[in-house]
């Protein structure tokens, strides 16, 4: 039975810029797939891919992995 179990897919951290009332700001989200992330933003996968990318910034990854599936707006980096 163990041989039939699928390996767990790792979480990826996606980041990009979005417009809020306060102006343009950085947003992060940790999900297993781009499709899951796009759904959290209410966007098509096509639109999500046009405006977001996988981040390899260690600080952003640590922050987003602490709250998977939640959109995060980290302080600093231009965010208020």
C-alpha cells in the first residue's frame, strides 16, 4: 500500500505586485500549484502567470510557508 501513495507535492511561493487603494504593493502566497494560487486571487491561470512569478527570496519563502493558502502583504519592499 505504501508504494501506491503519491509523494506529497511541495509548496511553492508565488509573488507579484497588485494595486490596492494605497497604491502598488507586493503580495505573496504559498500553494502547491499556480492554479490554486490563481483561484485565491480570483484570476485565470493565464492572467496569474502574466503578473506573478515564483519567488526564491528566502525571507519571502519563510514568511509565506508559515501561512499556506493565505495572501500576504509583507511590510517593507515598498509596502506600507
